[in-house]
């Protein structure tokens, strides 16, 4: 699953989207419930294209300041600064939602998978597991509210 959230760029101060990739429980291995994937070096072609489209090119491979080699980083939409994983995936980053407004701010796109991603690091993330459960419950509730209207052909407003 591709994720997008917003942060203030530490270089220019402008609001910018940042990106992450989450391994979903049904596809995860090594007994990790939900993880954010770190140090992504390469992606299968279909995933690479989806990531570039989803991020409008703002999440791309770039040299790391802290780790040898290039991997995927978010880049500020305003000034182009590389936003490292310690900033975007760290304890105070946007992918550790604690409040309702932080949860609703995370946008996602589920990729049809599974895909094999070699050489990535997994970062267990309990706040994101909570976010995923919250999101699934929210979507189930919305779908349940739509079902009776679809069966009867009447909208919820018509039934009142």
C-alpha cells in the first residue's frame, strides 16, 4: 500500500507531501503484523510506475546522507530538499498517527499484489496497524450504510 501524508519541510518550511510504503498483514512475512518498508533500493516495474504516479515524482531514488547507497526518499514539492526516512518514518513523523486529524490526513493507494521487494528493511509500526484497523472499520461502516439503499433502490434520505 502506498501512503501519502503532509509535513512542513525542515528546509523551506513549506507544506509538502511525503510518502511511504506499507506491507499489509495478508502479504507480510517474518511474523511482522504491519510494517513500513525502509531503504527501498529497487521496485518491480509496475510498482515503480505506480509510485512515481502517486507521488508525482516527489518520491524517488536518491543518495542517502546517512546510509551508503541510493534508495527511495521523499522530496519537498517546494524546494526539492531530500526528506530522509528518519524524518518521514521517525517517531515524530506523519506515519505515526496518534490523533484523528493525523489519521484522516493519511491518503493511500492499494496496489494489486503481492509483489516481491528484495533487500528492504521492515520497520514494525503499531500506530500504522491501528490506523489500518481504523481505516478498515471506517470503510466497512460506509459500505454497510450504502448497501440498504442499493437493495431497495431508495437513498437513505428517501427512507426517512
